[in-house]
């Protein structure tokens, strides 16, 4: 089992899915110990650093892409998140003009003035495992639990496309779901030789919806085990934890994101339990959880989630998640 | 404290919010022990009862409306759910042609053929507190935990409108959220004298999204305490439990339902913690939960939810929920 | 043929579809000569009258409703617009806070400040048949052709509903399409005995989309011939002129409004030309016009429109439009 | 003035915007005489050629891209369509499973069966300038006027993206608007050196909305004059004819496409007439036309359109359209 540590130079940051040369070539089974810069490219370090400091051509830098030996279109990349640790003593969040869920945007184009720009700095308290919210326009301070996640995990798109790292899509990407956390295995359909996956956009915590458009953004140390399943590519990203199976749909309007995730889960339940589509539709109706992931990116993302304990025992992808959990125990 | 038991005759069922004479006049503080028919008007009793048996003019019957003495427009009705118990030995669910989330509908008008009609019957096992899912097109059987909720809780609309009981809106109505369960207090803005609220659409369980359009629908025994807060009407329905504050937004497309709930929660946090709107927006971004309620009704409903334990101690509506919990302990 | 002139007293204005007593009972074939107040209830008479003068409970007053003898659910009401003439020397338009297409609204709920309130007064030049646009924040003045239309034409809704006059729906209502002009016949499905239709919301002119939410709003003299077709109720409002067949779909998101109108037109072409649905779908794909009506009301409205001259000769509703044109020639 | 004829070999077809080497380098002022293959890559030649013959990786082939000397990011590419002539004796249209406006798709993911696959062949009658619609499931035949247009006109995207030729976006692309016809000048913002524009997807005619997803698709001979304006890049594609100014917005849901086009037109009117944004908003409200372009592509496209004759005389882009019209008269 290879165990590789990789921290990109600033010149190596990548801002797209697809279209970049591999940072590394790895074999299935590799443990990757990765460092990723925050989504702001470290441009916001105090509350006086406003988002006009951001060069929007260079946001959401990716660590990668990684070429996985043997991966071919139609295969399934399995990425298991072993560990996520803040790699800096603070995280930052900000309100960017005409960006976010409760403002007009370049898409929901309106004539109103932009919301005020502001930056919030969240100090990390490693001992208590909290980040500190401090009001910018008042004096409330609250320590919030650190719950690390990766906003962005994706492979190169199909059809020769190259997409910015701000987009969530079939290929994963900027899904911004709090479910992308320690203990999660992500299954992504491979579109190009080598899969060419990358990760980034570490969040020390994020609410569902990511309303203002930016989480508690911070540099991250990630430990990830990479595996390859020949064939079986899901149409949309699937996630698995010890307790849940999940699908992430990303589109607009948001009901379409939900429909995508729901149909993919109907099919997944069908595969696992031999269910007729109408029975899977009925069963899922009564057991699904449906937390929103983000309503702020180029596409909106919705998670459809099933609690394993409600269903008979079953293993997806031939027990890949269980094996990755075992490997993770060793890799940690 | 009044304690009233009410089971409507079939001729007393009501199918609208607004437009009906009060079933009862009650005073604030009353404990109501209500029986409600299932959403299908008891037309589906076996798997051979298909949805063509439904008279769509008479679905989702309401128990009520109740005239609350002293309630005036601008006031806030508080309804606390003390208990929900299945009032029948089985629940039913069904796929109605061109109704539901994964089919074209009268709104998402398409040319494809309807999905097959089918009815699933869920036997109630009171001892184990489960309902039994049985495949209609295969042989999988699963016992699922009973988690009772009310799909429909609402008051008469504003502006002289009368709306069918299938609609979720500002006035509450058919929100179909699993959060409307035992221990929840619902706060609804009063639009007409007496508030004129009703309840119905009991679900023995329902997944988030209510994908196929119908939950495990069943007759329900509900115990509800009714309180009145003078003034303070929220713009959209707010919910409170011991652990969470919540808002339900209902509109189309679904991102608008989320925006509604999010803005209302920004304002609620502002009220409770003296937060500037930008600070509340920022804080909510990092702590919100956002479970979808339904994607199948005339409007789609999304819940925005905040865990109380993340925030400093505070009481909404002057501690109404706490007092209702105390009253509930006596009423049970 | 009855010929009736009716101008409601202010106390007779109606603000809903459904829920009101008939203003008059008329027989099919009647010529109605109606006066309607502007959508602002005449509250905006100069540029210094800002929209905060509006009592939003009392906007979009309707003239009606009219009970049509013999009309039963399932029948089709045909309303032919013989003439529309400005009944006042000026029209008004205004930007209402959080209302309109390029601003956040109560549905597209955002945190940005409202756009500035402003009122524009358009003087009517009867000789040149123009209204005068005058910049409020500059000095451009332009005379625009008067092109009168009725924003609102509708019947009582189904299912016992009562809806505000601001809503466009299956029952017609506030569709705000410039196609509702002299020479147009509107076909509306009847939902209640007597049909109970009303009209209002006269516009001296309006662009497609009605972007800011209000057209050149003015009191209107309308001449309308009322006819009844037994049975044949369309699912959604259909319009006919000498040159076009049209359907108006109203829902959210806007693609659903389009889908509704498109499917209804597929079916209408099928009825008229004996076309299989797939052939009608194909043909319509190549010949449809699809002007947006409004993107500002409670539902968005889209018109799907077919030029008659592209198709073989055919008469909808047994030639009703042709007969109404003949009757109109006499009534004028 | 250069005058270049170019017909790509099949191996030269390009299926993306961005990501391809230039087919030619040209100077501003060049007249291009281009041949383009149909969107189906000539795979559908008779009604028995069903869409399963399509290799979806290779549809909507582009002729180009063309590198325009001197074009830099921030500049404006002006493309004037001098002539469009069918380059084949027939056009084809088809219903592709789960593609189109009145069916579930990969985005509006549903469980219903696909619509039937079928192909319609439209024979070109050059003398009468018609294409012949022939029912596939009945016997209606109609000759429809040829009204040629280009479905796809676009430049390379910004931010290093590469997008399939099926996508309409800021960079133009697959906008599928009938307004892209002889006499139209398209203004596109340049994102990369050389602009790298291409064209394709010729339609012998298309209705607004392109409901079934495919127009009367045919190989096309196009004559286009290419000009470059330094600076002045519009945010979204603008079109100009002798009679109209237009903007094309492309996004989802469709109201956002409309908002985009509307805001861009507000700004364009502001530039041309020195109007305050609120005055431009008001004026546009009363004069806009808003024909839908397509509701079937990866984004939906809406045109916002202003009739020049309603406004004072003005010239956009310093009279570029007028000069191109003059050049076109010579080039024809």
C-alpha cells in the first residue's frame, strides 16, 4: 500500500476539473496525505480583508489532479476520507457581492444593490475543537464545534469538458455537502483515463445550504484512501458511511437536484435489494432523508440519504466501504 | 383548562383552509383530542383498491376548523402536539397517475405515460410500534418504525382566500414535514378572527420529500394544546421543539421555499439574539440544517432548522414552548 | 341579444375570483359594456403618489362577477373582446418594494434593500393614440403607441377555492398577457354554476414579461360579448384571434408554465387536425411562438401561439370565434 | 476584405466551445462562407433511422473554431449573418429518449417510460422555399416556409472552461433562437485570445421553445462577416437587426434566463439613451418583447427584444450593425 504525502506549490494549484496535467500518478489502494489551500487562496486573513481582495479567476484551488492507474471510463473511483484536520489556526467566511443564496446573483439577475461586503474570522481552538463566531456588527461570540468536511471532490468531466472548480455536477466537484466528512466513502463514475480526481475547499464547518456562499473556509490536511472498482459507474455521485447510503444530485432548479438524487437512489436500492422500481419508489418515499447541500453554487446540490439500519443488511459495491474502513484504521 | 374530544362525522369533513364554518369554538389553553380521517377518505383499504377509487374533490379531509376566542389578525396561534397515535390498524400509500415527485404532473406537464397505479398497505404492529412495508412487485417485507406526524396543520388564509387542503403556504396547510410530530409547537400567524385552524393528513411515517406523493396515510388520534399569543405573527410557519427552532417555507421553485425559510430564520435569530441581519446570515450559514419536507404538493416545502444547543440560551415567544411542554405533561 | 352597460360603485369592486355574489346575471350572447378601475384603485395620480399609498388588500379591483345563465362545470365560457378604450386621461406605473421581476420578492426572499419606489404617469394623447413615457430620473420623453389589453380575465376556481385577483391560474385570472386585446376570444373552462367571471386590470400598454410588475395601468371601457359552449372545457385558458390560436399556462418555475401551455396546445392541435400526440409535438416544435406574458405575479404566465396560416383551415369550438367576430361587427 | 470558403472534413468537426485548435486564423472584416453538418452528424436520413443511431458524444458538430487576429479578452466579436441556405435536400427532426421539453430528462429525472422514438424527414422544396412536414402516425402533410437560422454560435468560454456544443451560456453557444437568422448581427464578449468562435446546428426552421429538442436540422451554407470591436464586451450575447435590439439569457430555471436578458437590456438601454436604471426598467417594462428560444438544452434560453422604432434613433456599438449591413450588401 503506497502512502504519499503531497502539498502543492502555489503554482501547482488547479482551478478546473479536467484540462490539467496530473500532479501525481497513483495506484489503487494508495493512502494520500494531502494539504489544500482555502477557497480564498489565503487572501482573507483578517476582518479588514474584504472580498474585493479576491481574484475570482483564482478561487477554490484544487489539490490534484491525481491520475489513478488502471481507471477507465465506466469504472468507479472510491475515495474514503480517513481524516480531516484544520491546517491553519483560523478559518474565514465572507459575503461576496452578488454571490450567495439570499442575494441576487449573475444568474438570478436583479437590479438591487449588493449586500454589504464583510469578512468573519473564526479562530480555531484545537483543544476544545471549536471555531469562534464573532459578530461583525454586534458583540455576540459563540464557539461552534469543528466539523470538518471537503466542499469539493471530483473527477474530470465527460465529453471533453473542462469545468471550473466552483461547479458541482455529475462528476462531483463543488457539492458543498457536510456529508463529505471523515468516515465517508465517495463513489464517482470515471469519465477519462486515470479518473483525474482532485480535492479542495476545506470547511471547518458548514450549515446545510451554505446560505451566504462561503463556509468556515480553511486550509486542510486530508487523509484519503483511493480505490478503484472496475465498471459499475454510478450516474451521479454516491456516498456511503457506516450508517447511511447517499446520492448527491446537482442541477437547477433545486427540485431537479432532488429528482436526480432520488432517481439514482431508487436505482441503487433496486440493485441492492432486487426491488422493482415502483417498490423502491414507494419504500424510499417512507424512509428518505433529504438534506440540502448548497443553494449557492453554479448548480444547487441536494443529498438523498437512507439509513442502513432501516433496511436488511446489504453491501454496496461488493463491500468496498467496509474494506476501506478497515484500511483506514491502519492508515490513521 | 378545557379538555375537548372531537371526532367529525363524515359530513363534517372540510377540504379547504378558509371558507368553512367553525366546527367548535374554543378558548386558548384548550386541550383538543381529535380524530382525523386519512388523506384518502378511507377509500384505500387493500392493495386491490387503486387510486382511481379516489374522488379527488374529496381528499385530505380536515378536522376543524376551530375558532379560537380572542384570535385576531396579527396574532400568533401556538399549537403544541402532545400525542399522535394511529387510529386504525393499517396505513395506506399509493401512486396516483401524474401526481408525485418523480413523474410529470398537471404543472410539470409532459407527454409521457403515467406511472403504474399501485397501492401499498402497511399493517400496524402496535406492540413493536412498526408498520410493515410489503413489496407489490416482489417479495421484500420490512418492518419500519412508526413515527407519527401530521401532514396538514393550518389556519385560514389572508385576503379572503380559500385554499384546498392540498396546499402548503404562509398559512401552514399541507406542509408534509416529518417535523410536525409529538413534542413540536407550531406557531402560525393569524389572518382572520378566530384563526380558524384545522388539522389532518396523519402519517404513520414519511420520508423527507414524500417522493411518491403519499406517505403511510392513516386515521390519527391527535392530542393538541391550543394557545394564543397576542401579536408577533411570524410571516411564515415557525416550529419549535426542545432541541430545535425551525421555519417552513413553501413555494416554487424549491430554491424559493428555502430562501423563504432562510430569511425568516435570519429574522428570528435577529429577534432572539439581537443580531444584525448580516451577522445572522453569516451565523446561520454555518449552523443551519435544511431538510426538505415535500416536493410533491401544490407548493414545495423546505424546513430550515437550528439546533438550540449551538446557541446561547434563549426563549422564543416568551417561553411559550416550555409552558406548553409543561401543560402537555399534565394533559397526557 | 342583450346589451348591458355596467360600471361598479367602489363598494362593488371585487378582489377575488370566487367567493363573491354576482354583480349581474346575464344570458349567453350578451354584449357587456364595462368600466373597470385601474389596478391601483386610483391611488396613484401623480408622480408624487408613491406606492406606499396602496392598500395591498385592495388592489386589482375586478368588475363582476357575472353569472352566466346555463353555465355548468365542464362547459366553456367564450369571451370576445370587441373594444378596449382608455377611460381616463392618464395611466400610471410604479415600482413597489419587493414586487416585480428584477427584485427579490416575498417568494424569492432575499436580504437586499428594496429598489427605490417611484411612480411614472403616462398622459394619454387620444388623437395620436399614444401614452407619454417621462423619465423620473432624467429627461427622456417618448410617446408610445396605445395598445390596450386586459390584465385580468377569469372565472371562479374549482374545488371551492377563492383566489385573489393577483393570481393567474387554470381559471384565467391575472395572466397579464398583451394577447388579451381587441379581437381576441378567450375560452375558459367553467368550474361553478354561472361561471362567475370578472375582468379588470386594464393596461394602456404592456411589454411581454411586465418586468417591473405594473404596466401602464388605467381605468378601461371594455366591450365584451359573452357566449357559452356546452361542454368542451379546456384544461387551461385558450385564446383565439383571426390569425392565431393560443394557450396560456401559469405556474412556477417558468418552464412549467411553458410546459402546461405546450401540452395543452399539443392536445388542441390533436383535436383540430386529428394528429397523434407525437406528430402534434413534432409539428408544434417547428411552428410554435412562445411569448412570455408575465414573470411577476403569484404564478408566471407563458403563451404558446400558433399561426393559423401555417396550417390547414380549421375551426376551433365549432367556429365560435368567427361568429363572435360577426357579432362584434354589429355590437361596435 | 478577405473572402474565405471553408468546409470542414468530418475529422475536423469540433464538439466543444474552447479546447480546440483553430481551424483558421482570420482578420477582422473577413467574409466567411461556411458549410456546417447537421446536428445529427448526418446519421438520420430516413424515417427508419431512429435516434439510437446517434452517438451522443458526437452531436452538434461545429464548424470552426476561428481565431480572430487581434481579439483579446474584454473585446467584442461581431458576427453578421449575410446568408443562410440549406445545403441538403432534406432536414430531419427526431424525438430522442429522455431529451426534450415535454419529457423527463437526465435533469428533470423521473421514473416514467421514455416517449416513443421517431424521426421525421422534411423534404426541401427550393422553388417554393418550403420544407414538408409529414405525419409519422397519421397522414397530415403540410408545407412550411423555410426560415433558416443557426442554432449554435459561440466563442470559447472564460476561466479555462471547455463546454460541449450543446450548451448555451454567456459565451453564446447552443442558444437555439430563431432570431439568429439572415440580417442579424451577434455581439459576443471575447474571453480568450483570438475569440475562437464557431458556428453550427443549422435549422431550416424552428418554433420558439424547440419543444421536442430538435428543429428541422440540416446541413447549412452560411455567409458570415466577422468584425471586432475593441473593448465593450457585453456580459451576455446581444443581437441586432434593422428593427430590433435583443439580448439572449441562458440559465435555469427559465425565469433566471429572462432575468439575465432583462437586466442586460436595462443596461444596454441605459448606455444608449443615458437612462437611469430605474427609468430603463420602467421603460423596458412597457416595450419589451420576450420570446422564448429553447426549453430543452443544458440551459434554457430567453430573448428580450426591443423594437427600435419605439425609441429615439440610436446606434449601438458605434453603428457596427449598419456598417455590417453595407458590407453584407457587397458580400452577397
